[in-house]
C-alpha cells in the first residue's frame, strides 16, 4: 500500500465530523420547517382563489372565441352565394350582413323577398306593362 | 428523522464544502427539501440514498456559488500531524477535517469531489454512489480514478509519496 492509499484509508476509518451543537441545529431546522409549512398553507389558499378566477376567465374566453368563429363561418359562407346570384343576373333579396345588420334591415329585406315571389300573371303584366 | 440523519448529511457537506457554516446551511436546506418533496419519495428505495441525493445536489450548488477556497499554511501543518500520527482510530476535529479536505481535494471538480467524498471518505458502495450521483459505473470509476490521481500528485508535491 502506498502512502496515498494509506492516508485515504486512515481518513475513511477516522472519526467522522460531528455537529458541535446538534440541538441548536435541530431547532433551526424545525423552525424553518414551520415557516415553510405556513408559507405553503398561504400559497395553497391564494392558489385556490387564483385557480377559480383563471377558470372563469378561460370559460368566458372560450365562449367568446366560439361565438366569433361561428360569426366568421356565417358571414363567409353567405357572401359567395350572394355574389353568385348577382353574377347570374337574378334579383334576390337576401338579408346578408352587407345589407345591414340591424333588426330593421333584416325585416325590410324579408319584406322585399316576400314581394319578389310574384305569380305568373303578375310577372306577365309587369313584363308587358310598358308596351 | 432529523436527529437520526443530520450527522450523516453534515459529514458529507463538511467534506464537500470545507466550511462548517456552509455545511450547516446545507443540512438545513436538505431537510427542508425532504419536507417539501416527501410525496416524491419512493418507499421501495432506501431513504438514506434519497437523502444523500438531495444533499449532494445542494452541495454541488453551493460549491458552484462559493468562491474557491485556497489552502492555508496551517492546513499543511494539520496534514503533517495527521500523517505523522500512528493512531489509526485518531479523532479528527471538524477544523482538522476542513484543513485536510482543503489541502487534498482543493483542485478537484465538483463532480470528482462528490464521487471521491462518497466513495473514499464516506465509504459508500459504488452502486449506491451511482444512484446518488446519477452517474453510471464507468463514470464513477473514472471520476474516482482522476480524483485519486490528483490527490496522489498533490501528496507527492508535498513530499509524502
């Protein structure tokens, strides 16, 4: 055995370090554990309130997002059909968002649509009324 | 639990950090961590190994934060006295432990110091050291080899070899 091994072996078998005042250290540890415990309780209480608020905000935002998506789909699906009818030279009265979005606009556009369904005789008289 | 294990944690921390107050801080932090993460403890495994794992990580963190401690002239005299003493069961004071560790393990990296302390000074089996450090057998062996070679060089430089 060389000198290094001998020194290391003696260190391994030597008396291990001791805490000069174990009771004081124990008191210090237990004291800090109490502080940690009370901190954890406070955090969990505030955490619960925070969680509830977060849940409400998430729900409101989800509903708003769904409403916006629905509105987007509604408006985009209506516009091409309207444009197609115009291209075909047909006169339709629809109440798309471009005609207005108030309740009055919708009512007026429905009225127009009702008027546009003329009978054959009405159409013929309209057609020849200027002749 | 604190009473049962605080000495073992203190022993590891003192040898790693070579500072009594820092070692006490590590003991305190270790038990706080144990308290906070007791739910993560797997009862199938050894509690001591888990405790040593927490303490080791805290020691490494402290070592990284601490400025490097250089050996003092008195440290060499402490080592001389220890080597000259023929009593195998010699009692070492904490200050003597600090001086000897500062003399021998000053140039080791934190990982080498940890492996050396656990294997050589604490006398833990290599399987347990692997679990504590998270290193595999080859890494433990190579870290221990480098640590021993560094200490051998140091002792040769001091004229003990």
